[in-house]
C-alpha cells in the first residue's frame, strides 16, 4: 500500500467516522490498480462499497459500483427510479456512469466484458431482462453470450475472456452481474484531507440519494 492509498483511507475515515474503512486488493478487470481504499456502506442493498482511488500523486476519484452482484443487480433494476437517478447524475456532467458487466462465481467477480452500447441502452435492457435473469447453467452459456453480443453488452474479444474464466474450467454456472461503474473526480486533493473528506461525504450523499439508499453510513 502506497502513501496516497493510505491518505485516501484516512480521508474516508474522516468522511464516515463510524463506518468500516480499509484497504482492499481489488481484482476489478476494468483498470490496472494497486490496493484501493474502501468504505463499507451500511444498510444499502444495491451497492455495498465506496472507493477512493488515486489518479496521480494528489488527485483522486470516488467510485461506487451499483449492481455489483446478482443480488444487488436485482434490487437496482427492480426500481426504475434508481436508474433514472443515476442517469440524471450522468446528464448533469459531474458523475461518469457506464456499464460494468461481468460475471460472478461464488463471491468473486470474474470475466469483465467490454460493452459498446451506451449506458441508457444498457440499463434499459436490464430493466426489462433482470426479472428473468438468474445464474446461467453451462449448457445455456452459448445462448446467453450470443444475446449479450447481439445487444452490444459483449464485444470483440469478450468470448475469449468468458471462456478463460468459465468454459475451460470445471465450473458449471456463471452468475451475471450487470452492474454500473459510477465515478466522480474530486476537486480537492489528498493534501487537503478535511476539505476532501467533506467533498467525498457530500458526493456519497448525492449518489446514495439517486439510488434511494439510506445515508446511515454518513450519519
């Protein structure tokens, strides 16, 4: 863990002093990263963690991943107002919201795909499809993947990614995790810990309200 990551952890502790804060060795397939400073959110159902990650030696971004498990995704897409709230944040320009499609096996995330469809079409598809989506048995993998390719949720090279994590293994099921990647660049730096902590807390309130989640983590 480097110094910036430790300072990010300290900022999260200032932003939510009563919550669990730690450092998580992420295995997220979308970016290369060392350990991530992680805040455990309390009493939420569509998202479990918030992360404060370095961009460089001073600048950081706040990230949350709604729908990061199949259970969370069912909650996320069961209420269209949650999706509408995130879409509004994206339209306002301060938050980036994009697809974060991957699969799960037991508790771990696997096989991050590379959707070409925009987040509006992606979320519209899952709002309609989530109710009938469950863990996919091996015999149904080709049909399921073909559907994802036809919708632009999977793209060139993603079949090989899925095969490496599932097809060539002895696994017999794959749980879709049609989540979202939400991030906001922070105006303050780790050299301004109190101001940054306030900005993080305010930003978390905004995204949790959009998700219709309680603010218990932040008091």
